[in-house]
C-alpha cells in the first residue's frame, strides 16, 4: 500500500507589476542569494503569473501567491491575499469615445 506524501505548497510575496489581463496578474518576487564566489548577498528577481479570481489586484499592490496546479500555459500560481494596497497610484481612465 503506497502512502501519499503530501508536499507543502510554496508561498511567495511580491509586488504586482501588471494587471492588464482578465483574472491574471504578473507578480515580481525579489529574493536575496549569496554569491558563490564573492560571498556577498545579491538581489535576484523573478516574474510569476498568478490567478486573481476577483480582479482585485492593482499595479503596486503587495500580494501573497501560492503554488497551484497549471491553470494555463504560464500560470502556476494563485493570489491568496493582498497584503498591502498601492498608495498614490492612480490608474488612468479609458479615453471617452466621441
């Protein structure tokens, strides 16, 4: 009898850089790693596409994302919660058609 091994899903925190898609956002995650040769800490960034079911995220928001099953070709993360809303950023209104 094979027992299933449950694996804890990865959780990352980052800033939303794009919200132009429907129910999707791009999240930039910054991490620090020690340089192999110089032993200094270096900042590395990664971009992750995440599923935002309620379209609540805006550019500049700090969000928490969790690993999930593949939702589309590049989406493998889901937004679990918004940690901090962006302040002072105003999204431009669409131009009025005359």
